[in-house]
């Protein structure tokens, strides 16, 4: 197997999305995989403090991840980071459904969250 070129890597379509039924909201949403830069920004926004004082900010984490990963038919985010507060006031069941898909698509795990706290 030949090694990929930079052009091939940059041209690869590698941000899959998945449609999630959200009956509480009356339809469906598209949840996408974050880019590397988006994931770094999302992770950075979820850590408060530095060194031994660092901790993961769990408050409204479901809505913050949903806001970061719900996209329209063109792959553009539907919400800004600032919209997460309002989104967090929506149904917990709906947010859990979206959160579960976003976690899976983005390879997030409990260990990732623990690592955020450790770093």
C-alpha cells in the first residue's frame, strides 16, 4: 500500500455526520465530527485552572457539546458557543440523545474527560 500524500490527506472527506431523531424538538438534527482544531478549542473551554488546580467544567457539558456539533445541511454549525446556555434549558432526554452521538462520532470517552482534568 502506498503512503498518502499531503494533498490526498487534505482532500479526504473525514468528518462524517449522523442524523439524530429528536422527537422532543419535533424532528431531526445532524451531528458532525469536529475538526482537530474544533476539538482542541472545545476541550480547552472545558478546563478551568491550570496544573494541580485544573478541573473539568461539567456544567452544561451536554449542551456545550451539542452546540459544537449540530450542523445544518451544509455542515455549518447551527449554534454558537454562546447559544449553549439557552440550549441547556431544553429537554435533558433530547440533549442526552444528541450528546451520545456526538461523543461516539468524536471519540470522546470518560477517560478523555479525566485526561482533560489531568492536563
